């Protein structure tokens, strides 16, 4: 389960990433999610109706506008969502 607070913490610990205006978020292995697109935020489970909603919620929380994802083990199959 993705812990968005831990991801946010890691981003903020890195000075180069924290202050960058051109952050990119890459979410891989979406094919591993079988039924529910979920993540945790402040200890609460956040559900999403779709892959797109899942990605948009995480993007908004982290304030990252360039988002890519993949549904396979191959990095050359990245899809840009925005």
C-alpha cells in the first residue's frame, strides 16, 4: 500500500527536489493493483474509483503536475497522464 505521507517526506528531505518547480512523478506497476486503487494519507485509507482518480489525488496532494505511470514491468511503456 502506498503511504503518501512517506513519499511526501522523502520528497521534502531532498533539497534539489523540494525546491524544484518541474517535479515529475512516476508511478509504476499499476498492473499489480487488482481491485481497488487505494493509498494512505495521515493514517487513513483513501479510495479511488479509477486509476485516473488515484493518480490525480496523489498528484494534487504532492503538488506535482507532470505525472507518468506504467502498467507493466517495462520503463519504456510510461504513459503521461497530464
